[in-house]
C-alpha cells in the first residue's frame, strides 16, 4: 500500500476549479517533484494534502486512513510536515524555542525531551550554534533551515515543501537545497513543489507536471524534463531555458 494516496481530488474557489481530479500514489521513501507553470494548482495541492484546504470531492489517505473520516484530520496532519515559501517563525521566540514549541503543545513532550530533539535537528541543518538567536538575527536561508527543523521535530511520515527556496536570495538557495537533499538521501518521503529543475532532476524519483489543475505527466526526471512528449511541457521547458 502506498504511504500517501490522492483519490480524484477536486478543489474549487468559487466557480474556478483549481484541482480537477488529481490522482496520485506515493510510496514510502519516494521523492516526487511537482512542477509546472504558476497558477497550475501545485501549492493548493500541498495544502489539500496537509489538511489546510478543504476540498469538494475525492479523498486523501495516509496509510489507508482517510483524512475525511471523523477524528482523522488532526492525527493525519501531525504526521505530515510542511515547509512554506515564507518561514513563518515566531519573531519573539529564539531559534530553540521555535523548534521546541509544537513539540510541547502538540506532542506533549516534556521540556528536556523537546530540547534534546530540537538540538539534534538544528545540528543536522548546521545551526546548532544559533540556539539563542532570534529569527531577525538570521539570514533567509538560516530561517528556512530552522523552519525545516521545526517541521522535522514533529517526526512526520511525509514532508511537503512548497517552493521552499523561492523567497531566498540566489546565493542562499544552495544551503536549503543541501538540507533537502540530505532528507531525501535519508529516506524521507517528500513532495516538493519547485522551480529548481536541476534539483528535481538529480533528487526526485518522479516528476509530476501540473497545468490548469490537472496532472499532465508523471514519470522519471529524464522522461519529463529531458524528453517530454507533451507539447505543453515542451513549451514550459523552452521558456525555462530562455530565462
């Protein structure tokens, strides 16, 4: 059984259908890069998976458990971590406190256990020396690495990344992508919305190409990025190459 299954997802904003029958199965340990033009529904799809957006039709299942079943939403959300474009750190809390907070409130870990977990994760992303710093004292790349540590502190089964590098200066992108590569290498199941095509080509097991709320193609990075058969994907890749 796949760890994550999307069954015929339809999502509308008023009369606009932004997800039009999305079907996707994700195996444990698989890294899927979701690419496509702006407005194709990529970010909305991640928000549906994480329970942040309601949807009108279909289902999301984690290990066969429906997100729509009574009492399941909160339990499933705890098992799916998400990293956004913006870092969304609490400015009045230190780095350590940001990574500890949800552990204490949601997982009910005691202070010692939460701190131990936070320190391990901050070391993993190279920020163990920033424990007592505040977000305003960090670069954008460092803030995003803290946000990744905060999501990992909840021990998720699946990690979602929504354009995690798009708000960063170009010279800071690499440090965040390096952390994401490390997670992929460790066997973390990941859905990654990205415009970083080199990252998608090198790290993803599969590429999902979306356009107008639909999946146009789902295949290997080589098939989708290097030799696409669909004319819309060919056009998209040409425009990327012209930038």
